C-alpha cells in the first residue's frame, strides 16, 4: 500500500529498500523482473538468477557490483 501511495504522485525516482522483507517465505521464493512496467521474466529465485532468459535480466545481473580483489584483513 505504501508503494502504491507513492506511485500515485508520479515521482521521477522511487527508492525502495527491502521491499520484499514483509512477504511470507513462500512469496520470497519467486521472482518477477519488471522493465518499464512490463513483466519480462518470472520464476524461482534460483531459475532467474542462475539462468536468466530475458536480455534485460541478464543485463541487470551483469551490472551488479562485484569485488575485483579480496578484501584485506583489518
């Protein structure tokens, strides 16, 4: 409901932090990837993250920051 309330105002940017934290465990196991308001891919977390079918999903996963070097000990 909170997200719907904010979307009504047509913001230029909406930042959502942990939007799935309130979902029950069965719902957290499924994934939907949305591009410009259209569902481009759906499935289990494992299916979508390990074998993405949509080019948009592949690009999203490629854009995830990765550590290029091991973090040194403090």
